[in-house]
C-alpha cells in the first residue's frame, strides 16, 4: 500500500513540475541587442498618443532598446516584404510578432495567415533571435485563430502570448474605437506581454 501511495505522490509531483516548467524556446541564449515589436496598428499604437503605445511602455520595463516596427494596416504578406529592413537588420534578441486583424479584414485565409507567420518566425529564428507570437483573440473575438497560433508557437518553439485584448475589447473605457486600445488599454497590453517575455530576457 505504501508503494502505491509513493508512486501516486511521484506522479503528482511530476505533473506539477511539468506544468510549471518553461516551454523550450528556440534561441533562448540569443545575443542580439534589441527587442523589435513587429506588427500592425496594435503595435504601431493606433488610438494612443505619442509614447503611449505598448513598445514605448515596454522600453521602460526592460534593459534593452525597444524598436517599434508596427505599421498601420499591415497584413502578413506585407510583413514578409519588410521583414529584412524593419526587423532582421536591427540585430534583435527578441522579436514580438503581432499580426492577424488585417488579414481577417482583407479576407486572407487563416491558413495563409498561419503559413506566412511560420515563414516570418523561421526567418527571424534563422538570424538567431527568439520569437514571441501574439494572440489578439478575446472571448469569441478572433477565437478561430487562437488554437492555430498556439500550435504554431509550440511547433516553432516560440513564446506564446495569449489573449492580449481580453477584457479590453469589451471595455469602452480602455478603447479608442471599436477595436483599438487607448493609452489605458495599451498599459494592460504591455503588462501581459512583459509577463510572458520576462523569463526569457532577464
């Protein structure tokens, strides 16, 4: 009976420690000199004033230079075109990748979006940098992308940053319009992003 109890305890401990362990991330020992925030209007900071975007707020929390490479209206296809000049030449240690909304609005298929993101991640990792993939879903909003992005991050060994717009998209006090956060909303976004990346940049 004692042997059975001991086995159960060991199994439970193994499950607990497995759940607490950080997932394996590619290029976790990256030596780059910057963090590049690569995305669309959410990264650019649409709806907030100067220095109220999330990359500007992130720069106050980390010890590395933070580059805002967000372009309003960008799709994953357009992102691939500017990846070299806007990201790869910046010697990134970590690239935070945030795209999805404009693909959806311009009727780019989810499959193409995921395929393009996979190419973006591969090229960044080939340069020796870590990647963090952002999920902008919140509740039912963009929920069809959530599982696909989580799987892609796991497959590519990238950091996954889930539901950054949760409780923002439904709160008028945190939005500048139907979709974009205001300065207060971006403060919530940056806290969620920082919480996810902090273990890998300290």
